[in-house]
C-alpha cells in the first residue's frame, strides 16, 4: 500500500454451486427507505409481500427522506440522494414511487438539531415524505403513483416487530 491507497485489488471466486436469481425486466417501483439494519428484513418483506413489488429499484440510505428535509443545511446529503433519484428516473419509467420512514430512526436523530429537536422528528418525517414525493413527481416521474409509509415499532406478547402505516 502506497500513501494509504490500495494499489492492487485481488479477487477470489466464491466456491459454491448455488446460483442466485437474476430478475430481468423493467423495475416496477422506485423505493426509498432507510439503511437501518434492524428494519431491512421488514422493508424487504413489506415491499415484496404486501406491496407486490417484484423488481424494486431501491435507494437505501441513513434517514431515508431526512436528506431532502435538511437540504439547505446539509447540501451534500441532498446532492447524493437527488443524484441517485435522477439517475434511476433517467433509466426507468417507474409506475410507482414508494417512500418509507421509520420510528427510532438514527438518521433523523442525527439531524434533529436542524429540525428543531428530537420532539419534532415524527412531524418532520411526515412532512419530508410529502415534500419529497411532490418533488419526485414534479421533476422526474409525473405519471407515477406515490405511496408513503411509516414503519412503526410495535410489541405484541413481549415480541417487538414492525408494522407499516400508510401516510396520507
């Protein structure tokens, strides 16, 4: 390694007989949700099983819509999200746009000081879902159907899980 940079990348083929599926064809939805590892299985199952999306084009990032909500204060975050949306919309004619926020979001907690404190996270999440949806429709996908969701942490019989609520 010279000057802290990797100068050569070595690869090794994974030795397995398993062939993972390749689903070719057009994507049936642009999906934006948080990268919080606690929610990934719930997001995946909800998107496929409940929403019936076979080939989602997912943008997964900390805070989901938070980057849109604090774009004037943290422009680099918004620039990254906007570029991903733009690239995907350029190459796909998505019939649906799915935006999902969730309870106890560390991405939102990280920007709480910019949105008036922790007590404003819930209302900010709702506002940012609506505002980002309007932006995507206006700028990139005017014919898409938009669906907004909040993933809630619920407990039943001492077991925590995730329930999705439609945001209207």
